C-alpha cells in the first residue's frame, strides 16, 4: 500500500521568507499527487494537483509544487509567505489505476510570524 | 463555503454509546468520502460511496458503518465508542469519485 511522508511537523517562518514543505511517497506505479491546505477553523481545500505533463504545477495563492519522479517527491513551494498562509498543509497521493482512495500525509503546520 | 454540510458540529458522549454523523454533499456531487482526523494518526480514510454504492474502504473499524442514501446524503454510524474514537470526522464530496474535492467543516467527537 502507498504511504506519504511529510518530514516537517511544524515550520515557523517570518513573513516574506521562502517556503518549501517536503513530501515523499512510496508507491512503485504512476500516481496522482495533491496538496491540500486547512486554515485555522476551516475545512480542507485543494491547493494544487498533479496528474501528468509538466512536473512543475502551479496552484492557488502563489503556491507551486514540483514532482520529481526519481525522488518520489512532490514538494510544495512559495517564494514569499504571508501571515495569512498560516495553516496546516497536507500532501496526498493515489495511484491512477483502480479505486484506491487518497492517502494523506500527517500534515505540516506552518506558522508565519510578522 | 465548500457546499458540504456536516451535522452536528460537536458531539460529546460516553464510552459504549452509539452516534450518527450526517453529511450532505455539495449539490451535484455523487461521491461522498469519510475521513477521521486525530493528532496521532493524521487524516485516515474510512470509506467512500458513489451514487449510493460503496466504492472504496479504508481503515474503518467493524464498530463503524456508513451508507449513502438515494438523496445522496451519507451517515456514518459509530458504535461501542471508545476513548480512542475521539477525533474530527470529515466528510468530503466530488462529482466523479476520483478524489475528494470539497470538504465539510467536520464533526468533532469527544468521548468522555
């Protein structure tokens, strides 16, 4: 079964700092990859997704992620974070074949301080 | 607003009891997913329905059951509750059943 690892449990950054959140998955086949965000007190929202094509995916709110197949990674990046980016970020993966449900990582809490 | 409605928002009950969590998917979405979120386990997939039929099953305990009704709303039944069942239970929906697109605000279940 596939699994997802998010190595950073809690990241604290100052406003305008650059962000990179790590995500690695374990699965031998072709996968679809996702990043979700959960703002404090709110529901999960889809930030971006990768199905195929250009491995650099752009999402909402200035986020992007790069799929590196050889490293089984799908790291999330943002050049300059804002206080409003404070949230929990979840990486998720599912194989493209079959009815396999989405598997989430345990999440990374991002705190942006002024 | 995601369009997914979950009730109740909070539920406090005792061990051994049984509760029912309800989810109404976003209008037009045919598929419903249930997730359990806890501090130690993270987001765990429980079960998915598509147009009334079970499509995928995850780490759902035998004490838990779910169904999706003809009007597409879904209920998650949790019985013989244990302290470890305390968690946030999320429902999500999607049109195509490929991956969850719209999430509800969750039901926070506290077992005393």
